[in-house]
C-alpha cells in the first residue's frame, strides 16, 4: 500500500475515534472537545486531499455509467460533506474557547443533530466502500444498515442521555421552590440532605465538568438535592441541614466521582462528616441522590453516627433511573431503631420542576 493510502486510513480511523470522544463531551470537558474538533477537521482535510481524484470524478459526472451502489455511495458522500461543513460552522458557533467571536449558527441542538448525522453518514460512507468491493452484497447491506442504525441511535440518544444527567440546569429559585404550604402538626421535621455541591473540589472551569448534581439557581451554583431541601423548607417552614464532609472531598469530574464512590462503596468506607444534631426532631426527611443503587457513603456515616432511635426517617431520593433501588433496605440497616418510610424518588431531570409532585407526597405523610 502507498504511503498516501496509509495516511488516508490513519486519518479515517482518527476521525471515527475523535467522533466517539466528542460524544463524551461532558467527561472530557470543553477544551478537549474544541481541540479534538480542530483535529477532526484537519483529518478531514487530509482525507479530501488524498481522495481528490475520486471526488473530482464524482463532481464532474464521471459516475454516469456507474452502478447503483456507486451512485448511492456518491450521494451519501455529498450529504456527508454538506453535513460536515454545517457541523464545522455550528462548532464555531457554539465554541467558547477558540471561536468566541463567531456569532452565527450558535444552536447547540443543531450542532448535536448535525453531529449525529455526520456520525451516521460516516459509517454508511465507510460501509459503502466495503459494499462495492465485496461479493456478499446482501450480508454487507444488512451489516451497513445495522451499523448505521446503531450509530444513529447512539448519537441521537447517547448525548441527550448524558446531557440529561450531566448538563448545567438554570433555575429560577423562587419559582422552583416557593408555593403551597403543608400543615405539619406537632414538631416540625428536620430536613437532612446530601448533595455533591459542598462536598466537591470544583475546578475553575466548573461548566466543563458539571453534573446533574449541579444547577444554577438565580446564577448561584446549587445542588439538586439542595433545591429539594429548599422546597421542603418553604413547604413545611422547617430547618434544613446539609451532610458535609470534613476530610477529602469528591473530585470535580463526574467520572472520577463515580469511580471514587464505587471504591468507597466496595471498601464500605465511612468518610467523616460534620456532626448533625437531630435531638430536637422526632422526624427527619432525608434527601439523597442514589449512588450505585444505594446511598452515598457520607449518608451512611450520618445514619450510623447519629442517634436515630425512635425517630421516623422519611426518604426522598433523586436518581437517574433507579427509583429507590436498594437504598431503603440499606438505610434501614444503618439507621438502627428508626422507622424508615419511602416518600418519593425523583428523576434527576424533573428536580427543578418537582415541587408539585413533592407537595402531593408530603401531604400524604404529614401528621
Ligand atoms: C457517584 C454517582 C453514582 C450514581 N449512581 C446512580 C445509580 O446507581 N442509579 C441512578 O439512578 N442514578 C445514579 N446517579 C445519578 C444521581 O442519583 C443523580 O445525579 C442525582 O439526582 C444528583 O443529585 P445531587 O445533585 O444532589 O448530587 C449517580 C450519581 C453519582 C454522582
């Protein structure tokens, strides 16, 4: 194989690899996303230079006598090229680091749709080279269709899924938190909550590593579970207290937090927290995010290091799909002597708008 052929293949592989990395923007951060984006277009330029004769033949109509497969392949190539140009323009539009001066096509949604189109068309484009050469046409066609469907599904549903869990959410605090009150006869409950915020060392570029755990309420960084605690405070006119680590905090990267939590759970770790005085309360509303299907280790520290005998603990969980999972059972084991009751488990995307749902559930448990 000629050196140009090898360079061409290397550029193609690099482009596919970069596209995959680009999809995990939330883990790699904005700087890596923008720089690898530039690398992608450099590889594309190399690809176009190497394939210039074929492109010229395609554009000058020399494919007139070509078979249906060649014509379809040429059509996909043209579509891919147009999508890539538009993707490049939207990349500049949404860029914060390298092209902040580019004020056109600033739609992140359009950028994501074009990225999905490019990812899928690139798979079909590569597949068509294979189809044209192989004799097993039916098998090749099926394979290309399946790969294209998988690429489309991954690129359409993957990033939105990641976004749902990890994107920055902007909330009007008063709108999200204030509303109808609930009468709670007897001693007011104490709301104890755990959130990544306040328990994480964030980088300066916090936007690049944010999680569902992060939202801006009136421009102030607010934990999702903290927002729920604020809703309960407004609803019940009660006190709220965060579970706060005293030692090492969680890393700012979501992925690193997931690994750190996994390690802690495997080791049954009980990270130290600031003591919480619950002696004045008969009932506690515990607000926590599900971590690996259970409570975050600092919540276990709270449950095991606090005298909860005779108290009722009402559970409000937040999660990315798992309901209460095994957290209720684990809390019952940790909070010895307490009566533990599930209230509601809230899907993370619904947190900013969950006040009404929360209200209905709190009304049911209020004495
Ligand atoms: C370390 C870690 C593990 C998680 N594990 C789960 C899980 O097992 N199931 C689930 O549905 N969500 C899981 N999530 C998603 C969180 O429950 C969700 O992001 C939560 O609502 C965020 O609340 P916060 O902002 O107060 O931290 C996990 C999140 C983190 C950070």
